[in-house]
């Protein structure tokens, strides 16, 4: 064995010992990026759902305010309490909270 064979053999050992280093670095970096990203996806979905539910509750309350009178003092002339539907804003707000922001999966 001459000196050249020894150098190529040593270089081959070093090359073989660091062969998987790039794959390990890629796995560590991918885990550092993908794990937080995958954990944030459900939170983002919950945030979007909450925004959607808030919009739906606002639409519901706006509709309820157009079809119900809030008190008997605001009825048009010539109408009695018996002929007009009356619902307070507190009841409407409570209904909106129950319909849109409560857990509907539980048994009552």
C-alpha cells in the first residue's frame, strides 16, 4: 500500500461517516417548521369558525330586531300588546348566545 491508497481510504471513511448528516439536518429543520405549523392549523380553524359564528349571531339579532317590538311603548298607534309580538333585547341577546356560542352537543 502506498501513500496515495492510504489517503483515498481515509477520505472514503470520512465521506461515509458524514453521509447521513444532510438528511438529519433536513429532518430537524423540517420538524422545527412543520410541527408548529401543524399545531397552528386547528387554532386557525377555530378562529375562523368563531368569526363566522359571530357574523351569524349579528345577522340573527338584526333579523330579530326587525320582526319583534322591544317594548309596548314603541308600538305603532292603533295596535295593542295582544296583536303585536314583543321580545326584549335581553332575551334576543340570550337566545343568540345560546344558539351560536354554546355547546349544542351536550344533552339537556
